C-alpha cells in the first residue's frame, strides 16, 4: 500500500456526550473537517475544553464518535480499527505506567502488545534516542518527571508508527528538557514520521509546526500554514528611539496609537494595510523628533490565538 496524501483525515466528525445526572448534554466536536498532510509537524491548539483531546481520543479508540468519519494513514477507523490504530502512536498528557517495571521491560511489554517480533524490536535504539539508555534497568518509580515523559514517547514508538500524536508532551517539564524534546521531535520528523502536536506553549507550536489548526468550542476556526496564520493580524509595532529625551508625546502625534515607554522610546501600533512605515517616520520627523534607532515587530502566534479565540467566544 502506497503512503496516503493525508496522515489523518476527518469529515463531519462529531461527538456529543449524553446528559448524565446533573450534567447536561455536551457537544465536544461540531462536525469538524480536518486534513493533516503526511510528513508534517501539525499543531492543534485551543483553550481547555475546546475539543482537542476528544479528537485525539477518537483516533486512539478511547472515545466513540457520534457521527462522521475519520481515517488514519488512509484507513477508516471503523472499517479497519486494528490496522488504523496500529498506524499511530499516542503520547497522552497523563503519565501512566507501572512503577515497578524498568524502562527496558516497559518497552518490551509494549512491543509485545503490538505483536512486534523479538527480532524486530528496537528497545535499545529507542532508549538511546530519548536519552534513557543509562536508566534502562532502573525502576520507573525512580525516574524524574521529565524522564517519565520521555519514556511515554518511547513507548509510543515501539511499533514504528508512521504517525505520532503528542498531547501536551512538554507539560510540566523544565525549559532544558523541553528543548531536548523539541530536538528529538525534529529528528523523528526528518526520519519521515508525521507528528501531530497539541500544546499550551504557543512558542512550541510556532517553533515546530509547519501547519496549525485552532479549535474552539468544538469547531475548527482556522487551519493554515504557520506563517500564513501569523499574517492573520495586520497590526505591526514601530518602536522609535529618539535622539533626545522626550517628556511627553508631541501633540501632532496623539492621533496615532502611540505611547511613550519608560525607556524613553516611542511605540506606535499601526496596520500595515492602512499606513506605511515611511509615512509614520515622516510624521515623527515633522514633530521635530530625531531618530537614533528604530525597530519593527509583528504579532506572534499567541497574539493570533488570543485574537481568534476571543472573536469566536
């Protein structure tokens, strides 16, 4: 079977949790359509309760969809449940494993669950890749939180799945380990693995992802290449360092969205589609301000995320 164009494909996928006791009916997914291209690092972002985990759990076979279809590596999850789910490795948010196993035993057991023959198992290779080779004989209960997180990723790789889903993989780990995991995710991607990443760290998504979907209230409100998504906000910031210290904003500049910072710099917010930077600098000079230095900046993913989820709240 040739590799499909899409690693994951969902059509009109819907999940409604029935009312139970005092809990009312809850719509977690509102008939979403989503195509995740093969070979990408694809980010899925959204506030808590947006529907991200429900989507992942449907793919993993842990939640039953209400309507619609979903396929993994070209295989429908209903028509080919075993084969489709063997095509993914899922690393959940919660660290769940037997504390009395060693990492080596945990990987060997997981490989057995997937029917991987002993001659084809890559336990040592995987432990080395996630930096746990020297802990192969330690009990899981003796590992740090970061090491347990890496072991979760290792377990998801034992059957060599073409698609790896990482649900908040760096939650609760320190910056150094987060960077280490980013590096490993890139190596996996370079080897041909499609990575699907959910994260609350917007810096992480911006750094790693080729394309991002934003989920809010069970709907996909955007699904675009990361660079294109960042262009969603037209606003730019011009920061001007005056040659001479200012005590207030000149009167003829007060029609602009401008503020005088404690550093003495002027910060001007503007829309690139409405006002060119040349015109702004001209106005600054007309106000009698000499320019010692200037810099421009544009929105990051956090700005886009906040703006879009606020609009659809």
